[in-house]
């Protein structure tokens, strides 16, 4: 005897093979993207930079340093800009040369010279 009040619901899986592979590819691209400037493929490894950190509760993390060449370019320009304008104090109510200054980095080439 079948139960007249039973309902069978079938749902499609949330992730199929295609969407799963797309998500994994996106994660791989994000892993190669700088968290500061968002540029992709501008990393330079820092030798002997991997360190392990253990918290008192036993959780262990691996910390790896990298140098983003795009961020390094911006940092160098900022440092030079600050050096060029050091000691120049603006009058009250007048903005300083560095006020509101924002920098965007865009790679013009991908190959090393």
C-alpha cells in the first residue's frame, strides 16, 4: 500500500561538472592575483620566505612572502614623490601635493627585459 501523502522531490545538484571546473579555474586565477593591486602574473618569489606559524590552539598556518612587481613600481613612485615634496608644508586650507593622490598600475608588457 502506498502512502498517498508522501511527496518525492528531486533537485538538481547545485554544482555540475562544468560549474565546478569553472569555479576551480577562478580560484587558481585568484591565487595568482595580487591582493593589493589586483594585477595578475606580477609575482616574484622571495627566496626562503615560507614560514610556519602555530597558534596556541594548535592551528598551523603557512606564510609565504612574495613581491608584486606592480606594487613595487607604485611604492617606488610614491617614495620618489614624497622625497621630492618633503619639507614643503602647505598653508592652512590649501591642499598638499599628496592629498587625494591615488595611483593605478597597468602593465604595458609582460615579458622581462
